C-alpha cells in the first residue's frame, strides 16, 4: 500500500483533580511520564503561567507535541497529544492512567480526533 499522507494521531484527555496543585513540577512529571511510557522523545519544554492562576506546559516531541493546560478554578486539566507515531487510543489511555497513578482524579475522559487526511 502506498501511503500518500502522513500518519497523524491526535488524542485528547480531560479530568478533574481532587486535591489540585497548580504546580509546574506536577505537570512536568505527568508529561514526562506519559512521553516515556509511549516512547516519545522529548526535544524541548516550554510553559506559560496565566495571571493570576493557570498554566500551560508544552512538550515538543520528536514527532510533534504534547500540551497540558490547567484551569485551577475548576480543578481541571486538559491534555492534547499530536504525534506521527503509530499509536492507538488504548495505548494513550493506558499510559495516561499509569502516569496519573499518584494523582487522585475523577471524570477522566479520552478521545481520538480523526485526522482530516483519513
């Protein structure tokens, strides 16, 4: 089979954190663990802190990016992973659950966004 378009896998997840700590260290640990479990190579990290609260941490990975956004006033976190790696939604779910093992969460939701080239 001749593939004329790139592999693009786009996954999102959201959840509420029971004991929310708007900490870059916690977000970095979460993103690093997720990338490690999915065999995604981190190339660079960057973050932005919103005033007075809220953060976005972006991991540039060798196959695209992972972004983690927080809304502390809602105890809410949203993750967005875009990669050219061959990944299944079940792999993303399993790796995220393992990365969240020490964080008490509720309302965990996952979705794969279908690429426009499919």
